[in-house]
């Protein structure tokens, strides 16, 4: 970047146009009507896809779409024309893509900016320009890594579904172990910490949970600030995860085994609700499981189960919980 026609001056503050040009590439050339016409896709469908991807509706005369947008819509048109997917499925896939990549992009941007800009003062124009220059250098590697990891995760997801589905390719219900890990006294600790300390606490918790869950071949479904939800194909895997996580004494964990409904990347059903209720029963530094989970673990030498008194679980009646521990030997 230069200032004036003479010798290069100090870098200026990056503009929205510069960021867009770096990350998107192709310049905007089309309006809403033009991009649909160029792609040969009905305008209503194009707008539904755009909204599903998470982008705002624009004015009729706003020139905001590039040739890359035209090419993307053309690909969607070919999928529909070829009968590979129906319109409803395309919209659902677009919504999944939009929500996931929006969170990914926000998260990555926060990490890069947090690492490169001073936390205690306003960043200078030169420092902001340096972030943009660094992003330009990292972009090809990030893009390659994104596609590679997505393919690997897609393969892992397909394998999990096939394993759980038995003879059904797309199950409506699958049996799995569900666990909630909850940070103890999070509300009190949040009041005592400043913003950076609180962010470090939450990120450290999520990072450890993610690492432990992945190491045991299970799946971190979502994070909820002071809580994470994970699933595992077997109770034995879930037990190993919980016992590794709870060692710090800062967590309490509830787990249940039974049918769940996988939908929108999440899991739903009574088993999920029961795991949440058991988390509320658990004392700090302990793991509590339901009777079905205990039955699945029967005979497993890697864990011990201790029956405790029956408890009412809100909305689920009276349940028989067990405390899960490592073998005393």
C-alpha cells in the first residue's frame, strides 16, 4: 500500500474493500436479479440460498455479487437439475455451511487479531495493515487445510453413522453415550475474573475437553461456555473420557446411554436430557451415570460403579444414578 504518487509511505488503515478483495477475490459486479439470471437459477431460490448461508438481504440495486457467486449458484443449479438432491436438502446443507463457517471465521479472526494486536491500547494503522498482510500470506495454507480437515471429518462422521446405524443408512434414532461436562462454580468465578482471565478459563476448558474427546475417538457436539456436550459410540469410550476430564477436580460430569436423535449437527432426546439432569446431581470432581450406562459398562475393568440413592430428575421421574470412578487398585 502506498500514499500518493511518490515514494511509498507508511501503510494506512485497511479498508473493508481491501479486506473483501483479499479474501473474496473477485469484485462485485451483479445485483440480486443479475446474479440469479447469470447463473440460470430462479431468483427466489437464489435468495433462499443466500439467506440460508447467513447473509443479509440487500437492496434491489445493490451491486454486491461477484462472478464467483454466479459460479457457485451454477453449481447448485446443476445439482438440482441432475436430481442429485432436492431443493429442501440443498437449503438445509446451505444453512449448515453458513452457520458453521460463520462461527469458524469469527473464531479464527479473533485468534489471529488477539495474537497480533496489543490488548491494552488501540492498534495503529501499521499494526492493522500487518494483520492484513499476514492473512494474505496464510490464506493459501488455511484454505488447503480447511478442505483437508473437512474431508477427514466428513469421513469420520460417515463412519460413525454407519457404525451406529447397523442396517439403516440414515438412522432416525441411534444408541449412543451422551455426556455433559460442567465447570464447577462458573458463575462465581466469572464475577471474580476480568474479561481476559474469563476468556482464558473458558478457552482452556474447551481446549482440554476437545483434546480428550478426540483422543478417545468420540465427538464434541457443542460448547456452551461453562459446559460441553459430547457423544461416544460406546459407554466404555465415554467413561474413559469422563475419568480423564474430571481428574482436575474443577468439573462435574453426567452421562447417560440410550437412543438419541441426531439432527442439525446436534443430538436430541430423553437420553440427552437425562445426562443433563445427572450433571446437576454430580458433586464437584465426580462422574454420575444412569442405570443403562452402568449396564453397558458391566464387567469393564477400567472403571468402578457405586450405586447411590435414587433421585428425582426434573421431567423424567425418579432415576437410579451411579458414581463412576477409576478402579481403587
